[in-house]
């Protein structure tokens, strides 16, 4: 009898890397990585998009579980569940910051419109293979394994199709966005590479990848972006992440002065005085590499994805 897989919570108890943490170091800001994952500093501010995105993901996971059995939650049911998750997330977060003239009720109303759009466009039922699937994979050159969680895995072809033109398995990731993605974003997205790599390592076969993006507009829209990765992408990923890991172990944590994330940075005050106390980020504490890092903390700059073991 096959042993049950560890849950994401169990995987997080051991030292690990995650897509969110490594992406923070590579593409957002090394100093942000240091404050969040090494120093584990309390956030000075938390944009409301973070608890919103986390709650939205929790509800879409419930919707996927229902759809797997042939059912579909109504927009009202989803909104009620969202309100519970969202309010709890806001309570737990440090120093929530709303946009001007917005409040919790406005956010819940926005979520309801988004759920209505999701239900109009929902396509996956019988073909759902798994929901919220945790993973743990080793990668050459990394000091710790990468853990995460796949939102959903589906089959976009039936066993009765005469021609199979691509992978049978498709990893699906749910995204919320202020505006719709550009058509070329999915092809360059690091998360699709990391998660496709992890799926192949776990299951022994290569998947395709799909981002389901829902906008937060007054009239929300849903669009699916398909992409795929090959062995060349995976070899480049291994070198990229191994190089980042060496930088982390060497204590290299520089501020990114032009990061898109600066306006919502949870450590902006600390960053502004970084140059006065740079010695604090010159090296990792001696025992840091042996401690479970907080790599599945929700990502303030990418709140829509933080179940993936940030």
C-alpha cells in the first residue's frame, strides 16, 4: 500500500527552498529576501493584495475539489468562503494597507465579481487529476530541496483522442492580476519552469503548463495562457538556482534600487537605512542553513501565488 504523501505543512517543517523565495532573490530584490527569509523580520506594512490573493486561491482550491466530483460552487458560496478566509488573513497580517477609499467590504465585492467571471469560464471537471498537490524535489547545486504546491493538475486530452500532439498532463496555476497579462509573459515566467521541473521529477513525465489569470477590474475577465518547458529550460534553471543559492550562502544581499516591488515593499524603512548598517547583511547567521526557512510565507509582491510554498 502506497504511503500518503507529506502535506505542504509537513514539508515546511524541514529546511527548504521555494519558488517564491528564490524568485524574490533572483528577480525582485536580494535585500527583501534577506529581511524575509534570513532575518525573518516583521513586515512594516502588508498590501491588502496579499491576504486577498491568498484567500482567493483557497476558494479556487475548494472550487476545483468540487468540480472534480462534477459539482460547482455558486459565486455566492465562493464569496462567503472568501470573506471568511480574507478576514482571517487580514487579522493575521501585520499592518494591512488598503488603497485609498477602499475597505474589506469593497474587497469582498470585488472578489464576488471575479468569482462570477470564474464560473462563467470554468472548464475543468472530469479531467482534474489532483488539487493542491504538494511536492518536494532535489536539484543539483542546491543546499536544500525545493518544496511547493501545484494548484491543479488536469488532463486536457481524453484517452480516446486519436492524436496526441502534446503532454497529457497540464499543471494549472491560478493567478489574480490588476490587469490582464501580456501574451508573452507565460513563456518567460520562472514559476512555470520550476513547477514543470518539479512535476517531471515527481511523476517521470513532462507536463504542459497553464496559467488561469483573473483580473480585478470592475468587469473581471478570465484568460488562459498555455506554455511548456523542455530539457534546455531545465538545465538553465538548475544553473540559475544553483548560482542564486551560492550567492545566498555567501551572504550577498544587495538592494534592487529599481525593482517594480519597491512601492509595496514590506521593508521599505529598513531598506532606506541599509547603507548605514550594511554589516547586518554581510553574512548569514551560522545556524541559518540548518533552520527551516519561511519560504512558504505569502509573497507580498506576488500574493496570488503563495500556496506554492513560497
